[in-house]
C-alpha cells in the first residue's frame, strides 16, 4: 500500500500536495533597482552575443602588459573618478564584453612568468621558458646553437601566409618581448639589435620576415634598434633597417615610414599598403607624460585606429596585435599613477577598435600576459580616491577618527606593492622611470603631508627589490564578436592560440 502510494505520487504531481506558502513575486522597488535593471540588460546582451556566427575573418588581440586583475579594478575606479563619479561602478570598455576566462600564466621553468614566455604561449600554442621568444622549452635561454631545431611559428605568421593582412602596435619598443613574439624566434629576448653566434637579432627578423609579404602595419617605439650607431641608433653592423624595409616594397606597394604623431595624422591611409612607424628611440612615453609634455607621438588609440584602417582594406581579413607595453614598466618602477593611466588609454584603444569593426566577422580578445604585485587594501569608503590614502567613514558618512591610520599611527594608501623600489615623492613628475635614479626606500613612511595622488608618487613597498616584480596569479581574457563564445573557464595561456585558430578556422598545416 505504502509502495503503491509512493509510486502514484511519483507518477502524478507533488506540487498540489504541497500547500502554497507565499508567491515569490519580486516587488517593484526590487525590479526597478538600478542594480537589477543593469544586470537584466547585461544578460540580454549576452543572449544576443551567443547567437553570433562562430567564424571570424579578422582577429584583434589586445595585450595589456602586466595588467593583472588588481590593475583592472583600480584603473576602472580611477577612470570613473576622473569623470567625477564614485568609480567602483564604472567598467573599462572591454569589461562590457560578454565572454571571459581566467588564464594560467606560468612559464615552463617559472611559477611567476615573464613576457617572452607568456606571449610565446599565446602566439604559438606552446608554453616555454622565461626570456625565450618562440623557441620551445627544450632549449636554454641565450643558447643560440641549442635553439636550432626548436623554433616555433606564430599565429601572425599563419595568418600572413594564408593571405590575410597583419599588423602590430606597441607603446614599447617594437622589438620588445611581447611584440617580438608575434614575428621573431630568439633564445634571448634582449637580442633586439644584435645576437650571439649565427642567430639573427629581432629587428632584422622583423624587416626580413619571410612569411607572406611581411607585416603590413608596424607602429610603436624602438627606432634605435633599426638604425646605426652613427645615426644615433644601436646597430653596429652598418645596416639601416628602415631603408631596407622601404626598398623591399619599392615600386610594388605604397610603403610609408613615419617618425612622428604629426606624420601619422597627415598620412592618407587609403593610399597606404605598408606602414612602419617608429615614433621614439626607445619605448614610447607613458600616456600621462605624452599628454603633459605635448610629445609628438600618437596615442595607442590613434595607432590602433590607423592600423585597422589600413588592414581592413584586405577583403580576406587581418590579424592585429595591440600591446600597451608600459603598464608593466610603471608597475616595475612602483608607480601606480602611470600604470593606471596607461591602462585607461589601453581601454580607449579597445573602444576605438569597437567603433571600426563588424563584430559579426571580427573577434576581439583583450588580455594581459601576467600580473604585478600591486594590491588594493584596507576598507576605504565608497568613492575614496583610488590613488589616495585609506579613509573609512562611519554610518553617518563622516570619516571615523583615525580610521585611515594603521597600527603604527601612520596613514597608508589603498594601493601598495609587495616588493620593489618603494616610496618616492617626485611630485608632478609623470615619467615613472625617474624613480630609478634613487635608491630603494622600502618600509613605512609618514605620508601625512604627501600628495599620494600626484603623478610622481611611488607607493610604499614591503620587500626591497631593484625593480618591482611580476605576480603569479591568473589574469583575465575578455572576448566579443565572432567566435567569442569559445572563451570560457580557466585556461592555460597557450589555449589563447587555439581560441584564435578555433574562431578563424585557420588551417595550421599547408593545404
Ligand atoms: Zn615586466
């Protein structure tokens, strides 16, 4: 009898037997809350995005060098605060993307990675050692002979050799580790203008690129590695690679070599097939420095826009890599101000790309290569300046007595570093690297009279190091457009290559 009743209950319906307690309707004030409507529209956007075509004709890979999660959070708050908002509710352009994943960044020989090994993973699908560019982990760093037979080919080279157009943009030297890993093979990342043994330096590899007809758009810093010592450069082999690059296309394509932001603004991009812009001798300026000094350099958004304008003339599609190289450098110097301002400029570059592409045929990926040891600490009140000192407010909104002081009675900043050069007050100096002129000064300082929001303030650090270090936690990958829905979960960094291959359907062997 009991068994038969149980069977009957299973076959029929439990619900009518359970008395209704209370209908779970959501009250108006809940459904009309800004948090509620905002979440609703974001999920709706995601539903639209999930119906997009899987196959991408074009891929744009944005890499914020050293742009860890804490940098993203702090940069989004600063961007909102620069507009007069509290800041926490703001989102950077790519934080609106519907798909994201966490990325494990370690190198084959290091728990905390460097940019050469991490970009090799993204561009080739194979992780390798720190300091090594597109050479697999069987070879040792800086061993030219040992690197032979271990060279890896890149996603950019695959795209170029399949008839697509290709471009690279960086605010660092265009021969620096991240951009170099799109086109070069070198057992030593520092062989930018000369190399050991019969290995070829990175700048020479760029202008001699054997795949397709070479990289179509090259915009960034590092002119010194392409010109001779006599001309103010670094090359001792007498070669002027900028003129070699122009001669390569002479009479066949419209190739333009530029050295200033004004040159780029004046250029007719519709009549340009090949574009080489080397705007500074070494790295380009920090964005805040570029603005403050009126330097004749394009912004990263301007370089991104120009690159897309040239590349999208190819009906077969293109691959573009855009690196914000100096977020990393400012963190190394222990200066959050420039790291965050460069991250905001990077977000503007992504927005500029969004304005120009058709997402039904274009995949945009935004990621970092590794993190840094900057943290966001304490219990600052909502809207507290992200570059400021920690202030906690009571229930009435007024600052609590001594709420911004640590146990030693001194104030502290929301942002600080676990290691590095530590404290320096360079006031309105926007060049974060100026810090390297003084000795490391770590430990607690009395910041009572210091303007910690000034461009030249360098945050306190705990462990003294000659240069603040990378951090080993995961970084994020953000995706929108064709094939973006592949971007989910926690992935090895080498999977970024496979995501791009998967989204484009690019054959990885000759047809
Ligand atoms: Zn670095």
